C-alpha cells in the first residue's frame, strides 16, 4: 500500500484553478510529499498530512473548516487545546452521527438468532 493525501478546495474560489492550472498542480504534487498540513493560495486549498493507506484517518468538515479528528494526531490535540469549545462541538456532532449510523446498521443487519 502507498500513501494518501486529502485536499479540501473552497468552491467559492475554484475558478482560480484553471487560471493557474500548472502552478496548482505543482503545489498539489509538492504537498503530497510534505507530511504536514499545508494551505495553498489557489482556491483556498487545504492539504491534510499525507497518511499511510493503512491508517484510518477521520476528518470533520464544518463552518468552512476541515479538521482532523484522530486520537493519535498531535494536530488534533493541538486543535483541542487551542479551541476547546469548537473541539467539543465537533466531538458531540461526531458522537451523534456514530449513534445514528450504528442504529441504521443494526436495523439493516440485525443480529442472527441461533436456532434451538
């Protein structure tokens, strides 16, 4: 397996991409090997850290923000310390969605009962 890099492009500025296609492609290529969160000036693009394809990485997108939500990530811990109220809001939202997904999963795939 290889590595994956997640990008978020703010759609309000995506018209900048074709106007600066070569420069944008070069920036994307460079970000893929940086292993750090990077902001690109074209289309207000945010590049998340490159992760190994075996890693399970979770992001929350809200309020024109994308944040990594992983217990093993120093970026997540730093965000929690810098913005504890926002962090708690994201945690609560994630907990709600997980509960609803678990409920939906149980309804869709109920446990099989053993025959006596």
